């Protein structure tokens, strides 16, 4: 009996990977086509139209209310949702930056993919109103080891904060698709 239990526990991660991620990534700086890209590919029980309705509602509720910092573009025919946004990102208890990003979500029959890309930081560590913009690739590539921005002394702090932000965001999408939904 113990052997079966341990065998089941060892196969569970393989099964989860085969059925898509759930808002987690293995590295704090995943790369796709040379760009930092956090992604999720998730199987659901929803038909494409229902899945699109759930995710577009989530996107509008989460980002559609602040038109000065966020933009939500919906394409029902293609089943895609595009979010462009700027948010405050806490690096630790005393430091913060602004993170700008694009979130692309494509809905399919019983599946969706989400990609968080085009990440840039607006950073002003001295609060002198001279905010500069730095692409994530210049700061967190290779777990922060490839940092080429002299003003950023602890790129791992940016890497971990961005990773946590991405996992939370991708997890919110996942949770929205798993909640018992009211009829749309």
C-alpha cells in the first residue's frame, strides 16, 4: 500500500504538467524568443465561448476600471484577451518600482494559454523624479546574473518580485476559470 501511495505521489507532478500549469513557473526569469515571458497553458472543462466570457469578465473587472494605467482589448471572434497595464511592484518593505506589461490570453475549446510579456520597469531609487525605463531583459535575465543596469544593485530582488507578481496574476486567471460561475 505504501508503495502505491509513493508511486502516486511521484506521478502527480507529471500529470499536472501534462494537464497544464496552474500559475507557477520553475524560474524567476523564463525566456521565450529572447524576451522574459511567464506563461501558462491550462486545460479546463469550459467550451471556448464560456471560457472567453469568464476570462474577459476577469480582465475587465481586474484592469478595465483604471483607463489611465490599464487597457483591455477583447476579440471575441479570435477568443483573445489583451491586457496592457502599469502597476506598482513592491520589491521589499522600503523599495518599489512600477512594472509595465502585456498579458495575452487565448481561449480554445477546454484550454487557454496566457503569456505575460513585454515587461519593463520604471525605477527611481532616489525619488528625484528622474524615472527611467528598463526592459526586464536588462535586469532579470539569467536570474538577474545578466543585469546591465548600474543603478539596480540587487537584480535578484527584481527577479523574485516579478516572479511572485507573475505567479499571482496567472493564478488569478486560473482561479477565475475554476470558480463556480454565475450565468454570464
